[in-house]
C-alpha cells in the first residue's frame, strides 16, 4: 500500500546539504577507501573547512578483471551489500561517524537505475553472483519481473526525441530496473535508509534522467529523516542532487527534476571552461547565474569537472581538468568565489586512459594516497582538494558566507574583480598583459595575505601581501605570467 507521503511534493525539502556551521563545498573523493576518507576528514578536510564529501558507490559491484578493474565497475551493482574495494560496512560506518565528528558530511553516489550489464565475470565484491541473462540477482533479490519490459537498449537519437525509451530502455546494456514496481522501490528505500541510519547527509542520484520523476518522488518521500545522533537537526530531509545532463535540445529536461531535489548543473562547468580558456571574455561573468541559462541558485549543484566528464564521458568534451592546471584553478576559484550555486570540486586519481581504475596492487586492492611533505598526494592520486589554490578558496567561501557580490570591476576584457560584502575580495587576470589597478576591496584597513600565492605562517605571509587603505582601496597586481591568474584576500585568520 502506498504511503500518503507518496503524493506530496516537499518543495525545497531535499535541497539543503546540512553542512556544519561555517563550512561549505562538497569534494568528490573518487574511488577512495573508507579508512582513507576518515583519516582525511580528521587531518585535512575538517581543519580546512570543507563541508562534505561525495563518495563512490558503497554497495557491491561486479568484479571486472577482464577490463583490469575499471572505474566503471562501481556503477554495475550486483547487490546492496555494503562491501566494495573501498571497504565493508563496519569501515563505512566508522568513516561516516568520524567525518561527521570532524564536521564533514558524507553524500553517497547512489546507483538505483540499473544493475549490471552482461560482463564475462559473474561475481561481486561481496562474493555474490547473478544470472544476467535471466535478470536474476539473488542477493537482493531481483528477478525478471522487477526490470522494465519489453527489453530494449537506448539509441543515441532517443535522447533527442523519445523520453519513454530513455527511461524504460537499458543504458549501455545495463539491466534497467522498474522503479514503479513496489518490490524495487522497497529494496532501494531499504538500501538508502540503511545509509541514513549510518549518518550520511544525502545522495547523488546516478542516471536520474533515466528514471521517471514520479517514481523518484515516491522513493525520496519514503526515506528517513537524517540521523540526529550524527548532529543533524530534527526532521531534516536528505540532501539529494540528481544527475541530469542537459545542455538543451533533448527530450528530457532538468526542469522535470528540480521539483524533487537539486540537479547537477553541467552547463556551469562548460561555460566556465570556455571563459577560462579565453573562448569567452571574463567580463561577461558579471551576470553569472540564471541569466546564463543556468538553474536557479537553490536548484543547482555546480562544478567544473566530475568523474565522467573529466574523461570525456557523460557530458564531457571541452571541460577543464587537472591536466590544464592554471585555467582549471582559475575556473574553480571563480566557482567558489561567486555566491551562485552549491559547489562541488573533483579529487581525481591520475589517468592516461579513460577506462583505467584507481591505483591498485596486483590483487586489485586500492592503494592509499601517500601524503607528501608539502601536503600534496602521491601513489598516483591527484588530490585537487589539497592544492593550496583550491583549499584556500574553500576558506574564502566560508569567510564570505552569505555576503552579496558587490563592486564588480572589469577592464572590458579578461581582468575582473569583485567583493563579497565586507568579507572578501578577489581579482582575476586572464589577459596577456598585467593587471595593475587601484581597486575597491570593501575590506577594513590592514595588511592581508593573498591566500592564493601562499599560506599565512606565524603571522607572516608566505605569498603576496596586500595593503588596504582606510577607504578600502588597494593596489592590486596580478602579472600576466604569474603562476596563478588570481589574487584573493579576506577577513579572518589571513589578516596579518
């Protein structure tokens, strides 16, 4: 029997990430182990003010040695058992507890659209098996009647003109679950509620556009409130951000999903990548936000790159990644400096092939990131979240808080600057000549460390110092050939 809640649209209920106070920014620790994430929360993410982490899918997936354990095996579930290369349920629970205690929330990448394809191997990370051609997954259990029928596979043109096939046929041959079936709904809800019991704050819904909004609404409304034992307020609903790739011109629109929860705004990364590659002038960013065709502020999960499009998959093409560090850091700095959207940053492992999985030993065990003496990562991990220019901008965003964007300045080209109220100031130079201007910083008089070029150590700046006069003005210099294209100052611990 359906709950009365199935027919209620709780507008806005799933759009609050419930970050701890004075925190922001969600970082995707792609393919990290649970023990490593727990350690990273305590030693780095918590102290640096990060708000949350998106983790890789935590439930059992098929083991694909035929393809040398590619990253995408995590997106082919065999069951909802909480056992993967990242760890088991005990380690998962310990990670969530420790990260919440450090002030860092956990968001689960939930794969609920489908199960596996028909790979050569037939066993999962928890030791379970399936009979693919019979649509039989005994560890759930799912049988033939729990999948969409008649059997069909999505064709490229379906995205343009056939919403029914996009939602009822198989995505690249993955067994397509029928979320209108009560058994399927109950298994998905049980899985997600178990994660809520462990203390997670929300979910990324993988392949949301491939599921009917009315079915997702029913599933979301059956989820438990967040667990108050982990510091969440009473009656708090999970934060839900849905993967809907929509650049326009398709049969399915992101707007069909915004009444349910937040949506991944892929257009933000494409437009900022264009601008910071000088394919569009930075001056036009003065109207950044919905005027650019982006989702409303409360509906959007914004990012430059994610695990798909950094590889040219899933909405990829023309996206800045860690492989172009200078413009990439500039684009992320703008994303975090601007008040629009709920930002997420990517933390990658290094790859030379778009299919390759995370660093692993000969037995397929994920190798932990090494932490170098300068704070960067080794063992094949990129760890963008540890780049000074990025974690400094997390601190900038936290200092800016809810202050409005004011005092926009540009040179009519690729030099821009703006304030966030009286809390923070940032300038960018993406021109081929120096930025050297006397600009209004909106900050109290004093000496400030530029957080981009260096940390503050023992009340002195390791990088540039900016002197703000009694009228709020300062001489701002960002050279065309400087290591980074931006300069950022803010009130708080960076004042010298």
